[in-house]
C-alpha cells in the first residue's frame, strides 16, 4: 500500500504546481518541495559562485532589483542583511509575484517587497542601500542609462550587476549596445535585446557615478564567440558579472 503524503505537503505541492510556469529559481520550501529541478539548481549554484556576493551581509541593507520569485532576496536575508527590499514589475505582472509571496510565507521571511520599475527608482521612493543587486535586468530595459543613474543614486557602497554582454567580431573596445525598445514594446526576438559591450558597461557605470568598476566574470568562450561572430557576421553574447563601488569600503 502506497504511503500517502501529509495533507499540508500535498497542499504545498498543489500551490507550487499551480504557479509552475512562473518559478525561475530553485527555492527549497521545506517538506521536500523545491521549486525547480536539479539542473536549474546546479546552474544557480554556479551563478552564486560567479557573482561573488559577500558571504556576510550582517548589518547591511540590500535592494534586489528584478527579484522575480525572490531567490536572491531570501539569500541576502539568510546572509544576515538587516533589511532587504525586493522590487520587480514585468515578472510580477506575469505571475511571478505569486511565487514570491508563497516563498516568503514558507520561509517566514521579513523581506519587504514593492512593485516598481527600475526607471521609477529614486532615493525618495525607496531610500538608500548599502548593496544593490541587479541581475538579468539591464538588457530588458528601454532606458538602460537612466536605470544605471537611478541605481547609482540609491547605492551607498556596492552594486552587483549581472547581464548579457555583446561580443562583436571587432571593435569590442567601443562602448556599443544593441537596440532594444523594452519589454513592453516588443515581442522580444533575441536580436533586439539590449546587450552592451564590456566597454559600454565600464563607461556607463563610471559616468553613472561609481568610483571603481571591476569585472568579476566575463563571457565564457570569448575568443571562440568572436570567431563565430566574424564568420557569421552576427555578434554573439555571454554573461558577465561586474562589481561597481562607490567611494568607501564595503
């Protein structure tokens, strides 16, 4: 005779199942329920290593821009942050907010949340934060430079930015970016995404007011992708991670 699952566990699985298309991250909700499978968990473990997020955030305030289901927001809280604010707009409008709220409930989290587009971000609307986390968002934005200006205005110490970077066959040292009208204005074919060259990211962050810009990770297979870009006449892309610091220690 098969052993039946406890009613609460079955209820939790049903709730996760009802939102299964909107989970982005592998969040352990307890009772043996994890929101995504082992393959995604391995990918996120690698992302965590590459991002080099400070292991100890005790006493820090953290802003998570583009929080989606809250995976990183809850991780910042676990690492000791005294306050975490999660903001999102597009993903939450598509159903991601239900995932975030379920995870927040299950984890008994004190992470705050506010629906906000990064283009609306300001010191008046959210205050200032010691650490700002900005992953997988830049290339979705209609006004990326405005977004970086807004982020700089609310960052006291450190910005951790992860984004796709443009890999052209030549002229990679030029601060170039592909055209992207923004999620709300397109069906998002890949060729329109706003991928910047590493040079664009370096200069944009500097002009936004960051005193130090350090690339922690640059795209894998960079020279191979440049070769493919040359023979196909089509630029390539790859993920990068950059830490941008204001004046003063983190």
